[in-house]
C-alpha cells in the first residue's frame, strides 16, 4: 500500500502522470487531441501550426486560445530571466497537460500530456519507427525512471515515468535495460517536441540509449 501511494504521489508531480499506475478514463472525443498521431492539422515536427525553433511567443498564445480541450482559465505565463514558460490544464482530466518554453521570442520546447491511452505499437504504426529507445533516472526529488522513444528527424520524444519501486518499473524500465526493446503494451504519458541543443544533449546524455530494433509483443 505504501508503495502504491508513493507512486500515485509521483504521478501528480509530473505533467501527465504515470501511465502504468492509474489509467484515467478516456475523456469525451471533443476533449482529446490526437493530432500528434494523426498529423492533423499538421504533422510533427509541427504541432497545431507551431514549430520548435521557429514560432514566436504570440503564436503560442494565439494557438492556445483556439484549443477547445484546454481550460482557458488555467493558462499561465511565467516570465523568468531564462525565458518564458507557458502552461495550461486540460479540461478532462483537470490537470496540467501543456507546457511551452520560449527564449528570445523563439519557441524552444513543447510538452504535451497525453490524456488518453495510446500504446507504443499504436504510436509506431502512426508515426513509423523511432530512431532510438532510452531509459534513464527521471528528473525530480522522487525516485523514478523514464522510458522514452526518440524520432531524431522531427525531434519528437514519447515517454512515460514510473516509480522505481513499482511493478511497472520492473516491467518497462528493467526490460528496456535488459533487452534494448520496448514492450508493445507500453503506454505513453507525455510527448515532447525539442530541437537544437536540447536534442543533442538528450542523444549524448549518457542515458542507456539503444538503436530501435522493434517491440516485445505480449509484454
């Protein structure tokens, strides 16, 4: 019980939560954004007309105002010396699901919390095979591991984070470390669009990184 409560607390602290610990019910269709996988209205590296390394802050804000699945009352713009962070909550479930980082009026990073269930094999069917598969210790105060797939050309990263004391960490983090493959049942919790130095840093971070060589069916 203690381990499960610990895991649930960890989910709250991350943008989109831990997919393997507690799956939310799928929101109504109008409150779900499947654009990352359908390529509508534009395909990655574009997201709703925004593109990392090209779009400006006012374009981000204008795009946010058009998204029906976002609770507009939750949009926050935080200005710091390092740049601007823009965050917003989904309507269903009511939690943070979008984050944008802007520096010198240029969009540097998009983070999208996935508010519906999509598995690794489903994502690969829509997007094609990723270039790399990685596993690392997740950032933050909690003991956690992150499994992620990288599409190098588009700068797309699909990831989920797990409490290291959970069964899911053994099922996903440990399996990736041991086999260099991702279970097809892996549920994606977060998408990130990155470019430039951040992408280079991820590819050279020292995490366990594997050239993608397929999924593990039935795992």
